[in-house]
C-alpha cells in the first residue's frame, strides 16, 4: 500500500483527509503565548477571530521530525511505501523535519517532496498524488511524476490589507502606510518556492484584472486538472472573484478552500487566490 502524507498548510480539512485516505501532519501556531495545532486545536475561522483580536502577530512553527517518524515507523511495520509532500522549504523547515525523520526511520521506501508551494497549490499536488495512487502507480513512479508536475502548479493572490505583510516584516512601514492610503492591493504568489510580490493594483476590480493578465503572460491554464479558488478570513464576495475568473478562462467546477493560519498570518483576512496547473 502507498501512504500519502502532507502537512496542514495544504488546507485539507481533517475529516476530508480521512475520506481521501491521507495523513496530515499539523504545523503549530502560537497566538498570545498559547500554542495550537493547526486544524486540530484551531480551525481557520477561529484563527481569523483570534488574529483580529491579537495585538501581536501570531508565530508559527514546523512539525518536529518525531511528528513524521510516527507515520514512517507505522508504514515500515506494515511494509507500506510513503509519499510525503511538504510546504515550500523556503517558507518553513517542515521539509527538513520530514527528511530527518526519514534518516531516523532507516527505511528506504519513503519519498519526500519539497512542493515549492503551500495552501491550495499544495492541495492540488496532494490530489494529484491521490489520483496517481488510484491509477495503480507505484511510489517511485508517483514521486517522479510529482517532481515534474509541481513545476506546473501556480498560485496567485491579492491581499486585502498591507497591515499583516508589514507586521510580518515583509513590507516597510512607509510602503505599508502609502499603500493603505492609496488602497493598494499587493498581488503575491510563489515563484520557485519563494513568496514574491508580483504587482500591486488599486482596488479589488483592478487587482482581479491584474491577476488575469499575469496568468495570460505565464501561459494557459490546464482545464483538465483541478482549479482551486481560495480566500482568507471570510468568503464574502468570493463568488464575484470566481465568476470573473470563470468568464475569462472558461473553467467549470472548482474546489474552494479557506487558507489556514500559517499563510493567513502574513496575508491577513480578505485575500483572494486562484491555484491551478499550467498546461
């Protein structure tokens, strides 16, 4: 059997994970001195409520090697293969923890993938792994396909407020103040696994148009693969963002997801995103 493991930044609900027959290793979130396990002790909606009340930006910490080792040792005992996908190694040390655990397990049939992504784009990679397992591919084949596939996954978002990027040290106070006064919305995404600001636009409509422009510049969306529309905080107005994207790119059904605490800490509430696979 093939065990599929990802971390909680994939924003896959734990009940849904059971249905998919995958395991989720949680990251930890520290808010006002209290530690929570992502999606175990703290659900996304609770997190955004606490974020609004907290004067200090929450901090996050990666799982320990021990958190992965428990799953590896169980797989070793059962003679199962293991595929592990973690959020980008440039954002967190989770990938490193997963690899240290592999060395400790002394078991060769474990394949650890640095996804170069997080949140809904990590979810897309995980869903691909599940579909390959269902096709009957072995672990080594799945690993090789995913290493190639991950390079085609894209995630792009606009952030509603600059406050959290500033608090998290990703923007200077001057840039944040000026941007807020001008109602700028930064357009962010991951490039080669690194969080980058691609552009900025004034207001929601222009930010959505800019995302469309950036997608066209990058190449076409593969409509045969799942597409995810995500958000931070509340999903108010998400349908409008989705409809604009749908009208432009002609896709059908999409997945929806709320971004959890780890990325939500830096983005703050009100962000809108699209995650997809490039042709």
